[in-house]
C-alpha cells in the first residue's frame, strides 16, 4: 500500500537492508572502526547499546566485510547459553563433532582455534550477542576462552555484544579478571537529531522517493519520541506513512506522528 501510494520501489525503513545500504552515522562509523580493530588485533571487545540502537546490525555488517577464508565468523545469540552448550555450538559451526563432556569439548575448542591460527593461517572471529543475559557460569567461562598458552597468545577475536547492563555486570569484582582482558569497549548511542533527519532521508531515497515525505517538524517529533534509536524510528516512520495513506495526505506531519505514537504506545 505504502509503495503504491508514494510511488516507491520498495518499502522504506525495512530492517533487512544489505550492509552496503546501511546509514553510517558518526557512532556507526566509530563502532565499525573498533570492530575492525578487534579483528585485526584478535582482542576481546565489549560492545553495548540500547535496545534497537543497531548493535546486531553492526555485527552483521562486520561479518559481511570479512574474508570468510581468513576470518571464519562464528555467531551465537542464546540467552540460555551455558558452557557445555557454548562449546557444542561453536564446534558445530566450526564443522567439528563436539565431545559429550564439557572438559573434552573445551580441549577440542582450544585445539581447533590454535590449529586454525598456527597451521591454517586463519583468525576466527567469535561473537556472542545478547551477552547481558549470559549466566554467571558462562561469563566466567569467557576468562578461559581468552587464556591460551599462559595468557600469552590470542588466536581469535572475541566480541561480547549486549545491552548496557553488560558493562555493569563486568564491573563486579567476580569478573575483574575478564574486565582486565577487555581491549576495546564501545557504547552505541542513539542518533543526534540531525542524524535522524539524514537517516530518514537516506531510507526514503534508497526506497526510491523523489520528494520529501516528512516535514521537519514531524522528523523532530519522531526523534524526540524515539530518542534517536533507529529501530523505533523505523517503526514510527512506517506507521506514519501508513497513516498518511489512510488520510489521503501528501506528507507526514505532526498529526500523523501523534496518531502513530498513540498506536506505538498501546502495545
């Protein structure tokens, strides 16, 4: 409906964007640079951000620009992850049948990553998403994941991605040994208002819009409601465009935003 009404090539504000089409805010560029540094130095990195800020999207973009031969990418997003399940999942992604017992699986993990680094010229990248939900035992296990050869070697890049409480958890004395090993820390914030405007215009242009479809006042209102969080901006903008269609309007104004906000806040 939106496409036909506004003469667009496809729906704007769709989350399934090719990495090359993603909007690159200042924060996005800074995060991308740090992710590249984590890979280059085979560091432990902790990436945090509010829900919908674009953390997982940034990880997806990182995976798309890595050479899959040199940097095998392993991604895990499991809030109920425990050490035994972790080793089984990683080994399975690595093409290895995991041992039944956790201790044996850990040995397989160590051997696989060392062999990849020393004998195959590979530097794997391991990312755990939703890391703020990890159990105490799984977080504690990450200390062993970064201790190769008496803590003198790092054969892979390791990225923990989660909401802001992940940082709070790692500040606990229990996890001091892990926190000291973190080489890169970055928090992805929401967009600035000027970036929200550029983000909306970018999304519309990519969808084939040939004229402005949001007034400046509407964009300012959307930014305030969404606090610059891209996922919320997407939801509100799509709802606003649909509202314009049903009202036979020409462009999104503050009244459309108000109605979209009411629908958004009812859920």
